[in-house]
């Protein structure tokens, strides 16, 4: 979830660009703010990346992403954060086997 309007715009635009890039591919999921559960039967073991891409899984809508059902962690996550909040989401998701991650850090005071 975005902490401010600029983060919301970046999250939305990144999601739209990635969906456009992978359009026509039924084996790619692009999502934003989707709960990712990474330990079966432990509902508190979850993260919510700002934007995520999972290759080789069914695209389309879902309520949540369960790593054990999909057979893999997301391949890419983007976490947009203001420097005062840090990169907590990226480090936790990366520990769960994400292949690529990108942290976009910005400060509204500099815009």
C-alpha cells in the first residue's frame, strides 16, 4: 500500500507498464499489493510487494499468491519507499527466493 500519492502513481504506472510488456502471455502474473504467503499453514508469514511479476504461473486474477500452490516465489518485486521508511519489504521477500528485486527510494522533499 502506498504511503503517499507519488508512491501510488509509481506503483500504478509500473504495474501498467509491466502488464503491457507481458500482454498476451497467459503464463505471467503481474500484480500490485497482492498478499504473498510463503509458509503453508502460517498465515502471518506473508509479504505484500508493491509490484510483483511471476513467470511460468497462471496469469489473471487471484485473491492471494500462495508460494506452495504456485510452485515458486515471484521472480521480480518492486518496492517503492520513501527513505524514512526503508526497504523492509524488499529484504523480507528477497529472503524467500525472489530472483530479482528493485528498490526505488525517493524523498518528496527533493521533488
